[in-house]
């Protein structure tokens, strides 16, 4: 499937920026969409892309943003307090697909499978979420799948360009670099799988070129299971720093939530981070072949270098 022009909804987020960079590298015309013209200029002013400010919770705005494009990459992120907006965005994106004939890939996570009842996590795992946030994610996915979109499930990501406030592993590494204790909101001994953010763009763009990817679920896995404690320790060893990693007590999170809405909202998904999770990407590899996955040693080193340069 050839892509003449693509549009990236949520282009100024970490996944959106990486997808955009990969599309540009492949010589595909790109329209980048975000609510903020200022953020679009900040992130893409030096790239040969079309910048388009729009609120894609609105069906008309989403349709105008997608006009003339073959594929919509829906990579809009919200903070936890605004998770319900994903339903509005899904409906508006579905309307844009219908009006323009564009296909769509939704870039999402794995919360809709929680609580995870079998590992490794596969696309066929049941999705019977018990948490409010996870149920909203499932509804978002269902709306777009029914509209014909492909659903791409990612692990938690980390790496350069990812704010420490939006990626727990980056946040924990930053704490260690600052000489602080890394307080992990969950079980630091529960093995988890993380994906290095620069690996996302190539895999997602490869999926977009396959017609059979649409209307299906796909897992793009990371570099395999690792405990958060071990990941932070590996980053600290590279940095020559001391790694002190402790689980954040539930009471601490509850008390912090009294003063911070996002921390208060996080309590709904805390059980997801108390349990292990890792992935089976055989379905995706069967379609795409070998995926380029950065090992933790290299990814964590690059993350440390970026966090240090960021200050």
C-alpha cells in the first residue's frame, strides 16, 4: 500500500514526533496536527511538513485536518485527568475516516487488557478492564476498530525526547541523576517491558503500508522483560551514579493526590503497575519480518545522555 500523504494527529507528543520523523525520512508528505500552532512551530519549524492547528475532538476539524491524506496516525495523548477526551477524539477521527476515505492507525497502550490474566500479552488476550481509565481506552479502541482502523498497542516507552513527567522510567532515571531516590509507583521488582521511543516510528510506519493491518490489533513489543529496579540500576551504572529505587507507598500516592489531580487520577491505574507485563509480538513479526528493537543497554545510555544534556 503506497502512502502519498499522511496526517499525524497529536504530532507534538513523543510518539507523534517519532512517527513524523520516520515519515519524513521515507519521503512521505506529512501534515502535522496539534491544537497549538506554537508547539507545531517549536517541534517542526525546521522540517518540510505542513503544520495544521486543530482540535481533533471536533469531527469537522478532524475531517478538515485529514483531507487529502491517505492515512491518519492517531497519536494524541492526554494527561490522566483528561482521559475521557480519547472517546471524543476517536469518534471525530472515525468521522474523518468516513468523510475523507483515509485509513487510520491508532497508537495506544496496553491498559485495555488490564487486569492482564495471561502472559505474554497477545492481541487475542481478553479485554475486560476493571479500572475507569482502562475502560475508556478500550472504548476508544473499539470505536476506531469498528470504523476500520488498525490498533497498535505499545509498551510503556522511554528514551530521548520523552518528558520525565510522561514516562515513568525516564522520571526514575532523572531522579537518580539528581542524586535522589527513585520512587517507583508500583512494584519495582515486577518485570515489565519497555520500548525505546525511536523504535516506534519505523514499526508503525511499516504497519501502515500493509492493507491487512487495518481493522486488526497489533502489538509492537520492546526489548523484553526487565524489572524497573534493574533498568534504573543499569542507567545509573552507565552514568556513574548511585541507584536507590523504592516503591512509592500507597499512602504516599494517596496523600500526594490530595494536592495533585494527575496523581489522584493515577490511583485508578496503579494496579496495572503492581503486576508484571511483557509481550508476544509474533503476529506483528509475521507481517513485517524482523523488527528493529534497541537493547536496553544502548537505549538507557542514550536516555541518560539526553537527560543530562536537557539539564
